[in-house]
């Protein structure tokens, strides 16, 4: 299992336990950089500490604020919003360029539902 895959697996289990998802924003809004899969992805993390590491260590995200999203809100608002905007979800991005595994919103929703009902 590669590091991105391991981070994605941790994302599902940690979110299932905490029922909170974390993202970042600045005055311009939520970032949606071009991802490795050639689409745009909004990054999400399974813990505040994971998001904090990226904000502190990746120059593109210096000054961003960390935002907590309840799992209920994520299902109700974020999944449909990602789908409507044609965006992917980046899971637990890490490293000096903040990269990782990106998924379609529908796959993210199904995987979170499965993780939460184990």
C-alpha cells in the first residue's frame, strides 16, 4: 500500500470515529488546485492536526484557516456541492506539496457510509 492509499484508508477510519472532517480556507475561499488526476480537488483531512501540518509546512497554504465540518453537514452540503461543481475530494493530502489520493464525491460518500456502519 502506497502512502497516499494509507492516508486515504486512515481518512475513512478516523472520520468514522470522530464524525468530523477538516478543510482549509482563506479570504478567497476554499482551495481547489488542479490535482494529479487532472481535475480540481478540494483537500479534506480526518484530523485537525493533519490539516495544521499542511498549513504550517506547505507555502501555498500559509495563512489559511482550518475549518471543521460535521459529518452530517458534509453529507448534506459538501458532497452535493462537490458533485455540482465537478470537483474531486483530496483525502489527507500530505508532504511538501500537499498531494495525495483524490476521489469522486459519490465514491467518497459511499466509502464514508461504509466506514461509519462497520
